[in-house]
C-alpha cells in the first residue's frame, strides 16, 4: 500500500535557537463539531486508514493512495479535521507574547471557562477544511509561529566601589545585532527589590539600570552586555535576567511603569561587609 502526505502541522517559536516549538503535543480531536458521518477527527483518520506520526514540533499525517495519487477512500468535500494543542511546558507563557498568537483562521485559542469541551491543558485547536482528495494541489505543510515576549531588562547593582551616581555604565556591543542601551534610573522608595538589597547588604551602594528598549527573550540569551566602572570593563558578559524574575517597574525617573525582568549583579571587593 502506497502512502502520500495528507498534511503536516509544524509549530515554530522565535524564543528557541532552532526555531522549533516543542512545548505542545498535537492530537487529533476526539470530539468536535459535526464532520462527515458525525465522526470525530481521531475516528475519521482511522476510518480512512491514515497514519498519524507525531514529531517534536507537530504532526505528520499520511493517507493511502491509488496509482493516480488520490486517496483510496475518498474524503467528503466538506471534511474538516480538528487537532488539539496540549501544553506540556508550564513555562510557555513566561517567554511567549500571548498578544501575538498565530492569526491564521485555522488557529483557535481555547477558553476552558467558556467552552466546556476543552480540557484545562488544551491551549488551542487547529481546524483545517479543504478538499483532501486533491493531494497534489494542496500545500501539506501548515506552520504556526509563536513569538518571544519582549520586556525591559533591569540590572540591580550592589557595590562598594565608585563615588558618584554615574561612574558605572552598562553598554552593549551589538556586533550586527539590534542595538540596545541601558540608562541608570533613580530607585523608587517603594522598590521592593532595592529595599531587600538594602537589608542584605547594609552600607552598600545600590544602582538600577533599565533598558531603553523592550528586549525579546531568547533561549540563547544575549551576549556582550558589559558593565564598566570609569570606562574600565568589570564584566564582559552580564547574565540575562531569568524569565521567572518578572515584575512591573518604573522605566524612567517618573511614575511610568513597564513589564520587566530583573537580575542582581554584585561588585563588592570586601565581602566581610555583606550579609551571609
């Protein structure tokens, strides 16, 4: 028996270095709106002797064909296939811009609160309707792309070095990448992170640097973020703030707020002065 690819579903994500989104399992939906013979997708694919092959970022489906490359069992003209995207990575919302979900009409975000058919871990459904008998005239590969969340990157610096407010500087050596810049801001009195650092490191200077731009978070991070003191480089590569360190903070010397992630950098020469 010969098989031809009926369709392929591929998920992509700009967060990952290889571009492949492996955060979901893709399954034929077991119940959906009425299809041919009122069968759900999982049953319909079995009845048409299709082979369903999961892959790391989606699914490939093959159908047995005749010598003229048409399905051995002809699909009804109004056949619709539906698939569930089940989330298997709980951190997906942390680095994904949920305001830029795939805009394709085939992609439907599930809302368990309004639609009792979907389980709590069903993130979305994919519905595909076309003439599945015209295999050679269709584009079998269907891609859905997610985008990394972009937020301000914040660095809190704890130090016993320097003497004035502008002796430390954070710069970024782009080397062909988008240009990002940081500026030092006045720390607000109600800044919980700064107040925590004041208790843990009494007598130390506390400085705060906020990126002027939203920066997309990616799996490989961002290299060549440098910390300098009086034009002398202290750190060649500051670490990217962890995605779990999400909070809201001021982005300038006013009360304007922005989504951000933060990390703490210590530049202390006399460690006996710090709290253990």
